[in-house]
């Protein structure tokens, strides 16, 4: 996966939580989208996003679709 694909997944996640009228995760997804869209995004930024998403995965509540997309993002950010 590349950054463009990660951006697409984040856009899908934002759309998903908005359609389901959920607030949980929305700000995390939007801030991650801003970071990935920034051309000056560093490996440190990606590592911080990885940690944030792992924490959210451990403590958040989401359906299977959101869960699978989160796993894809975490897999990308881990590299």
C-alpha cells in the first residue's frame, strides 16, 4: 500500500462514520488525513499515526468494515 491508497481508505472511513452518524474516530481519521496529505510528512509522523491507530484499535468500538480498514491502515503505517 502507498500513501495515496492510505488516503483513500481514510476518506472511506470518514464517509463511513459520517453515514452512521458516529463521532468516535472521526477526528482521528481527519487529522491522519491531514498528516498524510502533507508533502512534508516524515517517518516520525507515520510512526505517531501508527501508535495512535493502535491505541484506537485497542480501545475503540467499531463494526467489521471499519475494523478491516483500520487494520489496512495500521499495516501500512507499520512499514
